[in-house]
C-alpha cells in the first residue's frame, strides 16, 4: 500500500477536510476527516456529495 494515497480536490468545510483519492483497486473514493484535536472523525464514501454532507453535518463532541 502506498504511503501517500494522492489526495486531490481537498476542501475544508469547518474543521472537516474532504478529499478525493483512488483506493488500492483503482476506484475513486472520497474521504471526510475532522482536523480538530482529539476528535477522531474520519470516514470514506462512494460519492463526493455524501462526503460533503457528512462534513457539513459533523459536530465534534470533544470539548
């Protein structure tokens, strides 16, 4: 597995970053990950719209 999956189209929506990449099987995937300290939210989606929706509705529970 490559060390850098080659993220592209990276956008920031609040504390969450959304990016597009190709997985190990050559499929286009979309990731949403929160950059807030101690949050730990990160997920992969099949569509960009789903990743952006998750970013817009994410609320960090860490205080």
